C-alpha cells in the first residue's frame, strides 16, 4: 500500500505541469465565481450602515450579527419561507410520484411506443421557466384561455389558488426531467433480476413494487434533493406571475424577498437573508439525504 | 437503445400473442389498457400547452381571442414573425443572438473546463484529490440563484455589471460537469490506453484531447446540453446584472415585454410568437443530440 501511493505520487509529480493545465482553469473560475461570492455574501452580511448625525454620509461598519437579528425579526421573509415549504411538501411528492409512475410504465412491457412518450414527457424541460410561466399565465387568464369552461368557473390566479397554479407550472416543466433520471436508473438494472421473479409468477405490478422501486431509491433521493433546492429557490415563475396576478407580491418567495430587499437597496440585509436561505437549503437537503439513507439501510 | 428494440420486438410479435420472455405470464388486457390510458392523458397534459402556443402563434390579432384557441384560423404565422423581428429595430433577434452566445460559448467552454478537471481527478493521484472533489461536489448543491446577488456585488465593485462578461463568466463553472466527467472518465478511459499513448510519446495534454475526449464523448454532450439549458434558462443573473436592453438574453427580454402587456396590449402577440421562437432552438438541440445525452445520463452519473 505504501509503495503503491509512493508510485502514484511520483507519477503525479512527473505530470505536475499537465495536472496544472487540467485543474487550474476550473480551480480559478470555481474560486472566483463560487467560493469568493459565498465568502463575500457572508462578509457583507456582517456589515451595517451607520451615519454620523442625522444627515452625515452613510458608512458601512462591522455590525456583527445585527443583520441576522433583523432577518429573524423579518416577518415577510419567514412567511415566504413558510410558503415555499408548504409548496414543496405538496408539489415535490406529486411531481416525483408522477415521474416514478411514468418511468415505471415506460420501463414495463405494458406500454408500446415508449420512445415517443419519453420525448413527449421530456419536451417541457426544454421550455425555460420564464417562458413556461408566461405560457401558463395566458392559459390561466379567463379571457385568453383555451379552457374557458374551467377558467370561468375557477380563478387560477386568485390569492388562494395562485401558489398551486405556480406548482402546476413547475410540475409541468420538471416531471419529464425527473422521469428520465429515474428511467435511466431503471435501465441500468440487469434484466436477469427479473427472470427469477417472473419464474415465481410475479406480475408487472409486483415486480415494480418489490424490485424496481427499491432499486431506484438512490435516483429518487437525488431528484428529491434537487427538487427541494429548486423549491426553496423559486424565483422566475412567481416573478412572471406578478404580471398576471396581484396576489403574487414582491415578498412571495424567499428569493423575491431577497431581490426586493436588495433593490431598496439594503444590501447587507439581503446578503444575510441569502446566507440564511443557503444554510436552510443545505440543512434541509442534508437531512433528507440522511433520513432516506437510514430508511434505505433498514 | 435496448428499450427501442424491445418495443419494436413487441410490436412485431403482437400478432403471435405475448412473447415468451414474460415466462408465460400474460399481462391482462385491462392493465395494458390502463397503462396506455395513463400515457395518453400524460401526453395531453405535457403537449397541449405547446400545441396551444403553436396555434396561438399562427393567428392574427383578431382571431387570437375570438376563435377556437386549440385550432388554426387564418394562418398568419409568417406575418407574426415578420412583425416580431421588425419590432424596435429587431431587438428580438438581438436577444436570440445574445442567448445563443451566452449559452453556446458558455456551455462549450464550461464543458471543456469541467472535462479537464474531472479527467485529472479521475486519472491522476495527487494530494488533496478527494478534498478537492468533495468541495466541488458541495458546489453542485449551491443553487445558481443563491450566487446571483453576491456575484452582482462583486461585479459592481469591479465596475463590470451590465456587460457580456457579467453573464458569461459565471456560467463557465459547472461543478456537476466535473462530477460527471470524473465518474465517466474513471469508467470509460482505461489506464492502459493512457499508458500506451505515453509510450508512443504523446504528452499528457495531447492524450486528453486526442484520446480521452473521444472516449468521454457521451458525457461531454450531456454536460454541454444541460449547461446549455441552464444558461439559456437562467433568469436571475441577467435580471440583476443587465440594464442595457441590447445585452438581454431572450428570456429576460420576453419577461420585460410581458410586464408591459397591460400598457401596450399589442405587445402580447409578440410575447406569444417570441415564446415559441425562443424554445425551438432548445427542442431542436435536444432532439438532434438525444442519442448522446440519453446514454450519457444512463451510463455516467446516475447509477
């Protein structure tokens, strides 16, 4: 083992120049546009604005956790977090459930023409969130919608409904993408595993439930984590829906709150909110990862 | 693709009842009917909005609100396109070109940069390799929107907001691309080939460009496509970075138009046709490259 690492290390030393060429471009860009911004946001969040007297010039001074106290007292920020959490609790399971069902059906011998369906379901992923939101905004609008029978009975853009109307837009865009990830995981299951089950007389539903679903749990966890991140970061869809519905305020989601706080401009408070949101996102996705790992191990 | 051939086999064997591979168990006609019904309902859900967009784009302003929204009336698609590209000296074409530049150049460079890093991490042992990889992996979990505000602050300190670089440079980083490249290079570029190239006297960098990139092609196409989509769809970064309309990507431009619909009702038709034109490049790219990205997804990162 020791000799092995020694050999490898000497090989690496020999190729130090090549290694630098391979790693430096990414290293520099990753540092400049990932690490530095994160550190800078933390630094900015620790500053506060002070004035000399009432009319003196504003200067930024170190304020410790002042901004964080402000964040925790900021009611709109927390209600926007609550709103996206509610959104996630309902929308993510529906979206992933649909993606799983469609992936299982595509993978089963029950469905013919699976290539066409796969592309049809995936097509919305090619539609940018902004465009998808504009399109659905038109579809929801009572005077434009092709579904006037529905839209005249039910106001999709009302204060009570608009969150779920946005949930539908997100679901429409991302089901196909998540389906494809789960479907790829299903394709990598060796066919022999099914043979024994078939010989035992198991039908497609039994095979799906007892063999396929447990084997795609890692893919489900992955899609789940990315969906949670996406939910907490909701921005483009509600931003567009502000044009369609007065119920979507400038503090509708955490990112909208951060955006409107930054344009006040209250940069330090916005930076502190960004840090809190990033930490919340990280804690939540990490918790989901750990919980599902434990479940999977049992 | 194995599934396609499987489907084809099923279709030809249909007359001969169920194929033997089911071990003699027949799926009941009821399950098959239900399965197909679910697929058809799902297809309607996913494709109807796109169908509506195509139909709506082809209509005159009068027909837009007065005729059946899901079927064609007087065919005015080309008139609408002409109106769109002439509006305000063709600013829409400028936006499309900007999006193509940001997404095309950005994704190509991001793919190359990520592939080199992933390949190096997969194929060279060096101190701190796993730590480096874990930091990059952490970057996968950092959403682009969370970085937009601090990036804006940094760029404004450098006086570089409202430039092409403010949008282009941050999109050159793809931590997911490094992750996928590492996994894929480890699995598909054998050490023996690298050794053989060394014995032939090829330099390390040359070996990467001539040998490794070819073997990693499906992963590279996958990274390129997903980065292309991510940049094309990116909204927050251009929203806070750019003020000059001439630099907007198409998503931001259409967003701004859409906010003006209540003041300028005529612009609504332009938003509709513009939306259609802005998604066609993505759908064409995905369809043209599907063979690559589907196998890249299946073999590379997601096992």
